[in-house]
C-alpha cells in the first residue's frame, strides 16, 4: 500500500510542469515595448508617463501576461505599484490561468503578494490548470511567509484542487518535511484548516505524513485533532 501511494504521488509529480508560471524569456524581454518594457525594467517614470498618455495597463504579450504580471515575475515592486495606480486589473489571468498573486506566491515574494492584495487582489481566485489557489501554490513550495500573508488576507483554507488536494495536503505530499514545509503546515492548522479532509484516494493528511516519515508534521496534526 505504501509503495502504491508513493508511486501515485510520483506519477502526479511527473505530470506537473517544472515552472507552471512562465516568466518572460530573454527574447520576449528584448522584444517588449510600451508598458511591458517599462514593467520589465522597473521604470516607474516611464509607466507613469505612458499611463498618462493613455496606454492600456492591461495589454497582453504572447502568453497573455499583463505588464503587472511581468513586474510580479521580475520582482519590481515600485513598477507594480505604479501599474496598479494606473488601473491595472490585479485579478487578470494569463494564458495558463495564473494571476499576479499566484505568480508572486510561487516566486516566494511576500512583499509583492502584499502589494497586490492591498491593490485589490483576490486571495481566493481559482487559478491554473489545476483549479488551485495562490495559497495551494505557496503551500506546495513551502513558502511559509507567503502562506501566512495569504491566510491573513482571507484565502480559503480548504479549497480542493482538481488533484483532490488542499493546501494542507500539498504541504505534505509535495513538500520535503523540512522547516519551511513544517512552518507552512503549522500556519495552516493554526489558522483553522481542516486536518481531516482526505486526498482523492481517501488517505488522511495524518496518514500521508506518517507514510512519508514526517515526524514534526505528524505531531502537529495529532495535536490539532487529526484522525488516521
């Protein structure tokens, strides 16, 4: 049973793209103009000038990225702030169905996450081909500070994606059991995440953590009423 469970997870992992959120390539960056170019370089003055002249803050590149998404990919906080001030749609999705918050969550950029949330970003937006959320993406990667910021913003704790995983489950089955994934799981359970929602095979979070030998996660789950 343990071998089959691990094999099942391995097959899912093999199907997941290494970089689901695709940052602009060097070729794309070289071809950018207008607000995309200004966002890529973090040029706030140019963003403000182009916006005042009527440039569309939600223009799209070939992958459906807006200038705000480009700023999020590249970590340009001031550029993102200027684009939001110019009216950028903070909840727009690219062709892969990622928004600026999820992009920043995957980049482990809590400051960008906060900035976009404060600009009206929806922490509960369903994103990606996996019908997940920014919280699930951050939990998967063990980006614990991002997880805490999303929880504070009201992100749904128990959303189930189309892999039949919650953020709590992803912190276990896609994590390494190390300090940041442990901190992620602790933040979720202390915020009230349901510790007994099973995966698609009916395995509980506690069973999944035990199966992987994640002792600290097992202890946290048991302390919060998790059932086998």
